[in-house]
């Protein structure tokens, strides 16, 4: 029914029949979830009240976030969250996949990101990563429930797990874990090339038009001392290390744009918050 808004649906229940109409597949998914919430009775005796319902979302984005970087979740747990989100008619899943305490997404070009970075956390629940095949299965599972997964690959901060695997990507080549001053070096061309290669595989996995690049809580202490970062600031005519993060973020966003994707950042990228 094209007269209904996107993801909208109408349910009409009469004594003899039930009619469901929707504007798209998402609307039909939401209609089924409404019926699941509405049904009464027990097995063998399921009933619905006679009624007419017209429903559609007030907001385009209805999103939940799951942080798998700080704490690894089993595939069965993630599916359970997706089921619950679908029941609540959410349509986006913001999946936080990289963190100082764990790198969770397999990147085939850089296997040590998961071999080493997937187990830098101290707790048993912080050990693990997802293969690309497992991620594809989760993406499809969510798609069938009208949920788009937006992956978050954090940069330049929250990078300690990655830097434990590839220390040369930081300013001073120091492997770290937890929350430290050690972030991706914005002055090294090799680090930028590495991150773009990572985004190539992320884009190949996730059909989402949006990719979240984090950007929050990026301490600039190392950047202020790093000769490569200081050189970048001078070469690009930047004012300071905060300006350098704006430049760095623009490089990554423009790269995603060249691949037909849009970047999302936390507000720290645009607002000077002390980091």
C-alpha cells in the first residue's frame, strides 16, 4: 500500500479474516512483530481481538548500540539482542567492533589484529573475535528482521588492541592495552594506508551506507610530541593537534565517500573537549 509511510503497516482483523498491508518489507516485519505482542491464548488456541491498527515510525533511525570491543559476546547472544530490537521495531544496530580492550572483526590482510588484538583484555569475557563469515551471517540475520548493522571502527583513539598487534602504527611503536595516550599516528602515511585497507574489507562486508569511525576520547599527548605528527601539522598548514584530528577524520571520511559510503563520528571530532 503505497499510501502508507515507509515502514508503515495496517492490520484489519475481522471475525473471518485478517488483512495486513504495508508500504514495504519493513512494514510487514513490524506488522508481524505487533501481532506477536498482541496474540493471546495458548498453543492450539491462539486468538486476536477484532480491531484495526495503522502504525508507522515517528523517527527514521531507531537504533541500539552493542559494545563488543570491551566485552566479547557470543553469536547466540547477539542474535538474541537483534530479536529483541526487532520486536521493539528498531531498525539500526550500531556494532562497536574495535576498542582498546579488543579488536573483534577479522581483517584478512592483517591477521594479527584478531590473533593478538582479540585477546588483549584481561577478563575471560574479553577474549575472542568474529570471523568474516560469522559477521555475514549476523548481517543477514539482522536484514531479515529489517535491521541494518552500522559497524564502528574506532580511530584514531581506542586503538590499543590494534597497536598491540602492529605497534608501528602508533607514534612511538609502543604496544599498549587499555586506555592510554597511544593512538593511531596521523603523521605516518603507512598508518593511513593501513586504515584505508581495513575500511576496504569493512565496506566489502557491510552493506550499510554508513560506517562509524568513532573519533572520541583521542588523547593528543603523543601527537604533540611525535615528529611525524608535527611535520604533518606544518605541511598541511594546521594549527594544532586538534586540527590534525579534523584533517585525519576528513581523510577517512573522504575515502569512504569515494567508495559510496558516509562516515559517522562522535562529537569529539568537531568539539575540543580536552583530549
